């Protein structure tokens, strides 16, 4: 179709050992909506971010727990405040609070039940407006 971009979005695959704990994490803790859940595959989405969960064996090419995704957000502290109560219920070492990084991002992180790393970050300093061009009319 004319006028539509060739690329739509990036939806990373995250390997999981068992689907139900992964869905509970992304749905109940991180607030994603489950759009597909069938046959060892699920698609979850929150606002403009989509993730594909694929149930895999430990000897798979990309086994459960070896992925790292980065979610750019407008306000890392607000997202952390939204999740903090639920994060504190997780075992020690599964999450870290917001921290300013030397490369101009404010970030916090959490590991899903399989160990996949999910980092939330916002630009600070010179990077503060890095995504503004996407939201102009």
C-alpha cells in the first residue's frame, strides 16, 4: 500500500521453558495483553511494544533465558513505581532499581522466570529527547 512504511515493528522472540509462568510475568507483572497463546507460542503487547514468547527446550539454538531486550520508555521512574510492589515480591537478584548510566540512559531491569533480561530505559542529559521525532505531528 502506498504511504505505508516497509517495516512495521520489531517483535523479539524470547525463549521460555514453560509458557504459563512466562505469560503470568508479562501479563500480571509488566501489564502486557496476551493476544495469542497456542501451541507453545504466545504474542503479548503493551502500547507499541510486542513480544513473542516461544516455549523451547534447553538445548535449543536460542535456549530459554539467554535473551536481553531493551524497552525505551518516556519515564523510567514512573514505570518503576508502577512495578515496584510486584518486583519486591520476586526473589533477590531478579531486578534492579533505576540508575543513571554513563551512556545517557536512566534504567532499571528485571529478569523473567527463565532469566531473560528486560531493561527499561529513558534518555537523560543529551539523550533526553532522543525519540521525540517519532511523536511529532
